[in-house]
């Protein structure tokens, strides 16, 4: 029997899950096109940026796919030929499909703010966190004192997690570098009137209190207008800093406009009740205009539902409508404290931190069998420094992990 050819574009949360759902089924031949041989576990990237193990966030795709019989092409997809039903990569390789699934994720948006791209750090990829970490340590080596201010821009989950863990990490590495008695200043800047504008108001208030308790200065209604090598301009006033971390903006992947996809008003790809954007073309995860797009659990859920529908396609059954699942929001803020919420439920503190640990395990178990998921989960607990000076000092000086 001729196999149904599925080409999946994007090796992140949605794409890898869709590949795993279909790869074991011999009615399908599955090809995954992606940009990197590794999977990035974004939720713990901020932890890796602040002394956590790289292996806790960056996982080789081969760990998931070994023996699964699918084809992985590490080369960015560039064009779709709808007539010939092929996807072509940057180096010209063509992948023919009967059904295609797109899950390319989002990219950073600097909103055209002058100097920001040049003078800010990001924590959205392995490369970005390496640069950020190197900067923190090099600065301590060269100047033997912390920066005047460390400024995190963006009062969403990523900015909050980073700002909450940063004071503790800075104190830890200052100690390792032999710098004592210096205060660190961490600012969190948000343009909206409150933190977490997409989540309930009370959660934003509690988290703001928690951040203040950790010594983080929170500025709301504060608009970033420009950045230079020495300062960030916020609502007309400069904040002196050489360490600005931009977490405040993302935009949909340019692949979709470049290839003539139908784009909704919010910039995401318009999809129907089956997550199709056109016949035989499905869009999932961050790229799709669905109610909870922008969260890892949504991408996983989307992938499961599209895979289930493709099984219907090959057996000639009608497709099932997309079911919306409200994901949990779990946001760690400093050591052994997290806010966890879903619907009307909220919990803050140690129980939240426990739920965060549990949700990490569940997330890994979505991709790996129980034992392997446990090994991967355990990577979240270790510490690792690439700075030679810190590595020499490490023994006996344990960093409190941020959750
Ligand atoms: C720092 C950070 C922290 C986060 N924390 C959380 C959290 O705690 N909880 C939560 O629910 N969500 C969190 N998210 C959001 C979550 O990670 C995303 O919603 C999820 O990754 C979306 O999955 P996706 O498959 O749509 O895209 P991604 O996981 O981003 O995957 C996209 C993939 O496409 C690949 N790609 C890009 N361009 C091309 C191309 N041209 N051709 C082929 N492949 C390409 C990329 O390399 C990547 O592998 C976080 C995001 C970030 C950035």
C-alpha cells in the first residue's frame, strides 16, 4: 500500500510531537524539516541562562527519534509549491507531501525601537543564552563589580521568570568571582499598566509583590524608546545599563507571509475548525490563530489532534473538530516559589513550585517513555558554568535552583 507522505516543518513542541504521533504508524512516511538537530525546551531556558545545565533545555532530536524510521532534514524550509505539493529547503532539497504540518514558531520582534536589536540580549535560543551568560561573567572579570542595573524588559512569563531568578544568580556568581558587599539592581520594565496582561489581574499583583520581595524594581506603564551601549531609554528617561534583556515581543514566522498564507488580524495564520489553512495544509502551535496559541501545551495538543485527523484521512473517515484546551500557566519567581493558575484556580508559593516540577515531567513524558523522561527531568536540577573562573570555584557553593 502506498504510504501517506506527511511533511512536518519545524522541530519544536508542535512539530516533534506530530512526528512522534505518526512515525510509528506504517500507513505514513514522515519527514521533519527543521533548522537545528536539537529540540529547545523553552520553559527552562532562563534557568539554563542562569547556571542551570544546558542539557536541561537543549535536547538532541535523535533522543526522541532513534529507531522511529522518520526522515529528518536539518535545513530551513523556504518555499511551498502547492501545485507540485512539495516543500523546498534553503539548500534546494524538495520534500513531496500528501499532507503538510507547519509549526515554525515565532521570532523576536524589536518593534523598530532604535538600538534594541544591537544592544540587548535575548533568552530565546541556545546561542542567545550563551552570549548573555558570557556577558555576565566577562563583565565581572573585567570590571570586578556588577553592572549598575540589569534591566529585563517584558512583564510576561519569560521576563518575570528571568527577573525573579536573576538577583540570586548574580549574588552567586559575584561570590564565585570573589566580589563581596556589592548590591545588585534588577529592574523589570513593562509597557502595560500591569504585569501579565494576558492573565488574571490578581496574579499580576501577587507576582509584583513577590518580585519586590526579591529586590526587583518593577516599572509598569513604562515604554522602551531606545537603547545604546550604556543606557536604555524608558518613557523619556535613561536607565544606565550594559545589560538589557529583551523578552517583550515576538511576531509570527516570516515564512507564512513569504509563501502567501492567509494571515489573521493578529498576525497568526488563519485556520479552520480542523486546523487546516488550505486543503492538506495544517498549521499548529504558535503559528496558528487559536485561542491559546503561544503556549507549549497548546502546541502539543494541536499536534495530537492533527495527527488523529490524519489517521482519519488515511481511513476515509470524516475529520474531527478542533477542541480547545485551556493550558495551565505556571510561572516560577525565585527559589521554591511559583504562581500556578488555570480557570478560577490559583496557587502561589511552594505548591506552585511543585506543580512546575510536575508539569516539566509531564512535558518530557509527552516526548519520551517514562524512564527517559525521568532522566531528562533530572537534568533540570544540575548546575553548570562555562566560565573557567566559576568552574574552579564551584565545589561546595551550591546555587539555589530557581524553583
Ligand atoms: C523563553 C521562553 C519560555 C517559554 N516558557 C513557556 C512555559 O513556561 N510554558 C508554556 O506553555 N510555554 C512557554 N513558552 C512558549 C512555548 O515554548 C511555545 O508556545 C512553543 O514552543 C510553541 O511550539 P511550536 O511548535 O509552535 O514552536 P517552537 O517550539 O518554537 O518550534 C519551532 C521550530 O521551528 C523551527 N524552524 C524555524 N524556522 C524554520 C524553517 N524555516 N524551517 C524549518 N524549521 C524552522 C525552529 O528551529 C523550531 O525548532 C516559552 C517560550 C519562550 C521563548
